[in-house]
C-alpha cells in the first residue's frame, strides 16, 4: 500500500538557497563573464534568466509552503530566510547584472522588437536603485510574513466547527444570501 505524502512539493528546489557561497559564485560568474558579441550576450541573458528563474521558483515555493501552513515554524523560518538573506543578495547582484547589460557594447545590437522592453526596464531599474532601500525591503517582507502568520492562525466557529477565517471570508461571495449574511 502506498503512503500519501502529507506535504506535496509543487515546485523544483534545484538551487540550494542555504548554500550562500555556491549561489554567490553562480551570480559572480555571470557578472564576470566576458561578452564578445551580441550572440554571446543572448546566451548570457538565457543563463541569467535560467538562474534567476530557479532562485525565484525556490523562493516562491517556500512562500507557498509557508502560506499553506503558517503555524509551521520551519516553513516560516525558510520564508523569512529567503527575504532576509537571499533577497538582499539578489538585489545587489541584480544591480551588477543590470550594469553589465546596460554598459555592454553589444546591447545596442539586440533587436528592439524582442529586447526593447528589457533594455528600458533594466536601465530604469539601474537608475532607480538605492542601496538604502534593501533593508527596508527586507523589513517589509518580514512584516508581511508576520501578518500572514497572524491571519493564518485566525479561526471562526462555523456551524459548530472551527474553520479558518479565510473559509468564512470566502462565504461572503456565496450565491445564497442567507449564507452570506451569516458569514
């Protein structure tokens, strides 16, 4: 007889976010990569996208894990770790990667029909970057996680059973007006 998994994983965890050295080495490799042509720049952009997508997928998975079980301290700590440790590293390296892209002599050779929005977005992000905002971003994420933890712990007595607050909140959209009124 097979056992049901109590905590299914719906995301790839290909990147070990706890291994800061390895993560920073991969980011640093992108920053230090020598770009020799527009074709080489496009390969570099693909490598950057794949790394960032992997990191974001792991972080999003940790966030979903926490939101699904806000009472689990391990999941909460992993989610907070992502925002207090990983996010500042990503912000720092994203600035370096944006600088590399914007200052690359081959960026102008990339077709605007495909890369125009990226060029404008990266230039704007680079111009707006302020190192002093990194700790503020971390604090905002920590407060958001605390709010989610509090909200996730809220319960309501509904028809003699304890239900999560979100269950009763969803009943406010129920088609039956008597159920909406009770909710």
